C-alpha cells in the first residue's frame, strides 16, 4: 500500500501542484481545503503523513497541528508564507516536525517527507536494551532505543518521533557535544538548508518531558556556543 498523505491547503493552485507532485512520488494523496475539513478527515482515517499550511482561515494550521497531536504522532510538515521566527517557533511548539517557507520548490517538500519516512521506519525488530540516563530512586529515566520508549519510573513519556530521535542521537554519544548542525543532519537529514531554530525548539520541548526541572536541565545540557550534550547521571 502506498503511504497516505493529507495536504491541508486553501490555495487551489498550490494544493493541486502538491497533489500532482506527491502522487508522482508514490503517495496516496487526500486534500483538505480548511482546518475543520482536515480535522474531520483525520478523525475518519488517520494518514501516514501531513503537509499543513499555517494560514487557513478560521481554524488555522497551528490549531490543526495541536488537535492532531492530541491523539496521533504522525509526521507533520508545516508550510508558511511568513518566515518570521515567532510563527516558525509557534508551529514547532504546536507539534510540527519540520517547516518550509513559501515560495518553495516541491522537490524540497518531497525530500523532507522522504527523510521523515526514513526516521519513522524501524531499523530492526524491537529487542529491549534499556539505558538508564538518570538514576533517581524510584523514578529513573530509562531509554529503550529498540522498543522506542522512554520511561520516568513506571510512567512512559509521550515523546514525538523528533524528540525521541534527538534523545537517541545525544544518548548514542554521552558526554560529547553535538552542534545544532550535527543534529540537523542526524535527525532531520538535511543540513545546509535546515534552520537551527528547529533544533532549539525541539530540544526545549524534549526537556519539558524528560527533565525533572526543565528550567535547570541536568540530562540534556546546553554547551554555550557549541551545541548540546547528554549527561548520564
């Protein structure tokens, strides 16, 4: 079965161009012309991936992403005519995995979708190999890479795919600093046209879930001027 993809875009010309290009790439494409339409479709049939325009009218793309993220962890790319940092950060914090600013080349969208699909595809069957990232009596922070889980004590933490991949990349080289560009290449699989704000926003979201005190992180730490490092404690 071809992967299913929902394009949420109120501009007919852009939506049609995306559909044609994505169908040529092998996707089964559905279209939504509004935020409300998108939410209805996702409730009926959950797609494998989504491309969501931010400026949609009454229910904008921010609201669509937040609503989808309440129930599903499918990869989401947002597109926006505005490259303002506030809009980009708000979209990522709403739960988007990546963003592209308009005008864009369709091949950039397809390249980023391919990267998201590779990240979502399990490399091997699950074989539990837990790694304790923070030893706290009764509430250890435990990463199980192959099972795709992170636990704080008995509670499984609800990380998105991107947050999980970031944690895995940092945990693979504990004590070593990874620059934002390193993480862009490792996690998003794009470098020179990637925006380092992607990394900062997702690290901030990751900390709210794995750190006992996100304002004073002890596991995922910032190394000023260099990047981020994972400290096993």
